[in-house]
C-alpha cells in the first residue's frame, strides 16, 4: 500500500509532522476559534487572518468542516459557526467537566452576591481554560475573558492562583515554557511580577491581579483543589479597578477562599459517592 503524504522536518532534524497532521492541526485551530467567537459566527477571511492561514487554505478547511457537520455556513451573512457534530463531541466530552457542573450554583450565587463577573477555569497542561462566565448586575462589566478562552499560567488572577498552588520547581518550569509567548502578549507579566503575585497569593490565599494584563482591569482568583490537594481549577472575579480596589478585593478574596473550600469538599464528596456506586455495582454475587 502506498501512502500519499510528505514529512516535514525541522532545521534541527527534530520534530516531524506529516501533511495530514498539519492539516488536522489547522482544522482544529479553526474549530477552537469558532468556540470563542460565539453564535454570531465569523467570515472565512477573518478565520484566515486570526488563525494565520491564507485564504485558499481557510476556505478549503471550512468547507471540509462544513461537509462533515462540524461547521455551519449562513449563506446570507457568509459567516461560519459551530455545527451539530461539534455539539455532539461536546456532549460526549461533557462528563469530564463534572466539576464545572458542581460549581454552577456556587458561581451563580457569587455573581448575585458581588454583582460582578465570576469566571470558572480548569487547568489544562500549562494553561487555564475558562469554562463559564456568570454576570452580576453591576452595569459596567469586565469583558476581558469569555468562555473558551485559554490563559497562560501566571497570566490573570485565576491562572496565577493555580500556578501559585504548584511547587517552586513546577512554577519555574512553567515560566520557562511560556516565557516567549507571555512576554510577547503580556509584557507586564514578567517573571518577577508573576513571582511577586505568587508570593502574595500564598500569603493571603487568593491572587489579586492589579491590571497587569490590561490596565484598569482587576481580578481576584483562588485555586480549587482535588482530594490530593493538587490545583485543578480556579474561581475568579473580574471588574474594573474602581469597582475592585484594594479594600474590596480583600473582602472578595476572603469570600472566594470560602467558595474554593466549599467546591473542593463538594468534589471530594461527589468522587467518593461515585466510587461507592462503582463498588456496589461490581460486587460478586455468590
């Protein structure tokens, strides 16, 4: 059998990637983009620009994704958005986000109590992925983060709170790995600035991010732990600086610390119950 593919090799002879793998990676980047733009969709020219593809490649990928049902094209507006197959994949993966389901009532309650924007993110590799956003009733809202966004560990209150819960060796490894991208996109999030936030977070139990990502945009975040006391997620509250100053951030931080403990306990209880169900279901009958 003859396989019709080529292999690309780096200048150092290291990483190799077939044409098929490269195409798959590009297609996934399109899907990832569509999860972030929302139900309004996006034009193919904007897809190419934001993902870094030429127009012909962007058209070919979106048409293929449309043919397979992962993407839908609105013939009137010309915009693309996620299709039914993408929804089916999301449903299949949904059991992996049990923690987010457990957190939902608590997150909504926090939004109602504070009036601000409450964000819930999970740890994924060296990033924190925002899974949900609950809005309070304060009319001026922080629009910096939305569901589906990925944040480098150390950038933003939630992602920095997670990083602070890791060991120093792990922190150093993360900062080295994301240094280039972090300094290019978030120049104020230097190693020194992140280490300073980590020290404060470990002292107070919460991370206060005072406009390092975007000037005037403040946030407070706390890590959420599993039964082994490893960070798995973060709860954060974002607001404008005038809304979330130093004094109020202490109150918010203390409330988030309690919320983190509550969610951690809920998760442990849920896991214990699930393990009990499995054991009951697998008892041998003699």
